[in-house]
C-alpha cells in the first residue's frame, strides 16, 4: 500500500516552461493588463457615472462654434479612456468609449433622449453650421451609431513607436490619416483582443480598423454569455460570439434603397430562415415552387425575430440672397444711400427629424406590397424640429456696400 502511494506521488510533477514569451504573447498580456486598468474586466463597463456624464455633455452641447476645440476636448476627456499599446514597432491606442446620451435608456420621456437612444448623435449639432470645414470632427465614434452600443472598445493606429510622447496615447476620435491596416494585421489584432477579452472576462464589443483609413472600416467581436432553454424545460448558460463587419459602398444599389431590399439582404446574410421551424403541411410542390402558406409562414417568422427602427431627416437649406430682407422691416433699414442691417439671413438650415421607434419589421413593411413601406411622416413616434443659425462672429453689416 505504501509503495503504491509513493509511486502515485512520483507521477505528480509540475512542468515549468522556461522558454521566453514570444512578442505576440507579450502583446496579448499587455492587452489584458490595459483592459484591467480600464476597468472592463469581470463583466464591468468602465465604472462610468452615466447620469452625471449625460448632464455634463448636455450642458457642453450648447456652446457656440468658436468653442469647437474646447467642446470636443471636454467631451473626449469625459467619455473616453485611452491606454497605449505597441506591437512590432507599431503604436496603437486602446480606447474605451461611452456615449452617455445613448445610454440614458429608451424609456425616457425626453424626446431628444429617445432620439439618441436609437440613433446616437455623432457630431455636436450646434457646431454643424460651420461650412468652412468639409468634414466635421466627430465628438463620438460613429461605431456607437452603427452598432447601437453605448459602451465599446476600439483600437486606433497611432503610427510608429517613435511617435509616442511620454508613453501616452492621444485621445479624441481620429478617423483620418493616410495609413492602411492590412487584413492579416487586422486578423492578428482581433485574435489578440479576443484572447485577452476572454481571459479577463471582458464582455464589451471590441473593434479594430481594417483597410485604408479614409474608408473607416472596422471588424469587431463581442464575447458574452446568455441563458438558453434546453430540452426538458431546463435552462443553461451558453457562450456566444457576435461578429460585426462594416462595408463601404460608394453607391448604394437600387434594391438597398428600400426597406424590403435591406431586409432581404439581412435575412440572407445571416440565414435567418434556417432557424425557422419547418411545417410539412405547407411545403410547395416538387418543382421547387413555394406555396403561399409557406411564404406566409416564413414572413411571420422573420417579422417576429427581426426588429427595425428608422430615422428620416428632411433638410431645407436657406440659400444666400442679397435682397433677403428687402421686404422685412425688422431686419432692413436704409439711412440715406446706405443699407443698414445684417447682410445674411440668420437662418441657414431648417431640419425636421422623424423617428420610427424600434418595433417588429412587420410594423413598417407590408408583405403584400413590398415596394412600399409604412414609414409615413404623420405616423412617426417622435418629431424634432431644429434651426441652425448663421454664426454671430461671421456676421457683417452692409454699411460698406
């Protein structure tokens, strides 16, 4: 008996690996370390005070255009946390971003909060009237709007290691640049992020850039757990991986300009009908044709599992007219031979936004007439009318004309 126990103890031994870690393993370890520093490990979301951030950002959005840099800088400081990364001579910024106006919840009675909860604002609305810049610098990353995620993590390319300043990564949303991330590099970065997120139990979506910077393309993964009903009425926890890809279309094909075309693209890409329960009694004939009952069954299934939300925006731009105020005594005055008053109409743009709240796709698409949708302006969930005025610091009088 004693001999057998001693022999069993001899079989238990520890294997110590003294080989040096590869550069990639060191990179994965550094990602894990930075994720823990950002406070997104163990299912956490960065410990943001959402209500406080929402109030601060709402107060910042009323600034005038001359405070553009200050507003964007303060929003970036409040809503992002940045951690530096480096791999094979390239520098990256691991950025944790939150959109507090989007995270306030869809049950809010405030109409603006309802708009932001469905289609988050990326630019500061009051700063969009500056026509001197062809491309506006966003206050929040567009991934918030594209994915519907109020909290997310994304990787930004920062250049070579020599571009670092005291080991700190630059903040803010930077969608420009002349760099290009190859598909192999993007796959390596995404694999590293997936392994690190799984090791520290990070459940936030993570995105890495791919391709040319001007295309603004990203690939992303979301690792998580969810409850699933099992056989026998029992339930269990299963792990899932959600993949997110962005595409760049210079010109949208005609079928994609209608809701039924987008719905068909969505159902075919994700094979939605493969999960529909099969009913033998409604199947079509042997020639491959489908019966009306089978088509109706498929539509009922799609409309029950696919939700749809829409935002229609109508913009009326006020063009320049030299005699815009000639018929208005409130803005026009003539002193002798001189015209006195503002040279431009203060109103530059009038915008009406109509929100169609998230609902089953059958609410807005009629299966009997797929060429037309039900997104009528009068049936929208909420409306928002806004006016953009000419910047006061760019105004001039007509005394010299």
